[in-house]
C-alpha cells in the first residue's frame, strides 16, 4: 500500500489517496476535505487505506510522511501513556485521527517503509495523483 496526502494551502482544501496492490489486483481510493491540513490528509490516507481491508492483513505500507511514520512507530506509546499529551504536556494535535489510525494499525501486521516524496517512486507518484484527485473532487463539489 502507498498513501499520500495533499493540501492546497495549509490549512486549505486537501485530498488523500491510497493505492493498494496484491498479486494482480489493484485498488485506488481517494477523498478530500474543504478545510484541512497536510498532516490531517496524510493520516487520513493511511486510515482509509487500512479501513478498506476487509480482514487482518500483512501490509507493507509506503509513506512519504515522517510525521505519520514517527507518530506510529515512536511517539504514540508515550502520548497514550501521558493521556494524549506531548512530552511538553501539550495536547496531541489531530488526536482523533491518531486514535483512529491506532485502531486500524492494531488490526494488521504493518511493515513501514518511508519513501521520499516526489522522487520517482511509482507507488508514491500514484498515491500523490490520487490525493490530488481528492482535491479536485472537493473543488468540483463531489
């Protein structure tokens, strides 16, 4: 699975995209929001991609967002232990999305792969195009 988020203005109109491939099967997902942030769309892309899986799966998840990857692999246990507060005692931004992502990640066996965005990775480029399709759909009122 490859996921990506896009935001035109930050905050502004945003989109998310997820491209999944298994064997000879592919699935594209995208959506958007009229007022959001890039980080919210990056989180939403992963949430929606994992939600689309009907049963627990082993997933190699490619993301270009260090925010999402570090949040799940490094920061989340401390946030939960500290009552959803950061190390400097401030509320965690996007807590609702982090909680939803935590729920989805718990259903699957995830192998995280960071890829550099806009650097020619075919899956990342496809997820980026889907995220921009989500932006276009919001702008078109769909």
